């Protein structure tokens, strides 16, 4: 996945570069300024913007902003074998859940209109260990045929600065504030979602000399989506650090 994303990003940069050079020769400088700004944003903070961001994030359906009653009043733990080789699609009671399976496969979450909200590779053998999300009773969850067994576990809400793969509420799961974000190893993304606004997308790499750090500002009511990586660490930025 990392190499594919890098090739797409590099190829797009080459195409834009050629177009910018052509326009500069003809006296058009506005596009050059926009491209330089996009490169600067990524180089400074590993934030992907524009059409590259839109291609990675995809369509954001309103149901992704769903927040259920975190009391998990009717949520129940479910564990069992995969009933068919083609996988299984099911609905469950509203609640906040963690999903996993063995050995590994794809988990898809759809809204009531069958719009895809989330897709992640999850399991012991590949992908991330778990996927956590708020599930409305109108949603459906698809486990593909890669699984022999699946586990659906209700989870309690607690504030944390270590967010695993899934969707998290600012104000419920993590405090609002300014943070630097990073990962210990691997490659993945953090999306900051807010209704009525364009998403923010940050690319994360970890391990060896490739560690990236991004500065983010979280506001109450936003959603944070962690994707393709097991855990992201959020480190609070002090007021003094923010003015250095």
C-alpha cells in the first residue's frame, strides 16, 4: 500500500510539474503558486491536500459522523465461526464495538443506504489487530471470506492519547487541543473530519530514519479516523512549544 500511494503521489507531482512549467513559459504564474503551497504543506507537516487527498479519502457519507449512546445498553459480545466461505454480512444492536477476526480479512461497514463508510484489513496475520467504531442499528458489517472466526466486542469509552484503527470522537475519546502525532513503526493515515468542511489527511511513517511527525489541532465535535496503522500516539503541545 505504501509503495502504491507513493507512486500515485510522485506521478501526480510530475504531471503537475510539467503543467506548471508550460504555464510559466506562457506567463501564467497562479498555478505555480498553488503547487508550491501544496508541496510546502506536505513537506512541513506531512499533510496531503487537493485531489490526492480526495482520491485517498474517497466519498465521506454523513453517516460516518454518527455517535451512538456510549452506554452500550444493548450491545453484546459475539464470537463465532465464519458461516460461509464467501463471508458474512450482519447487523447488530447499536453501540461502540471493536472488531477482529482470525486469521485476517477485510471488514466493511455500510450505512442504511448501503454506502461504504469504512474498510480495513484486520486480523492476526495481516493488516491491523482491531477496528473500533460506533455502530448504529441500521448499519451493516461485512466480514469477507478470509476469516475462519470473528469477534465483535463492545468497548467502553475513555479518554486517551493513543488511538488505534477506527473512528474516534474529539471530546469523548480524546481531549480537544494541539498535538503532534506519530507512529512507532509502519505506515498509515490520520483523517480529521468535520461536518461541512474538507477533511484533513496526514500521512504517517514510523521506524528507523523514516519517522514523521505532524502537528494537528483537534476541536470538540470532530471525528478522528486512524487507518492502515495499529496505533497513533498524540502528544500534547504546550502553549510555549506552540509559540516557538
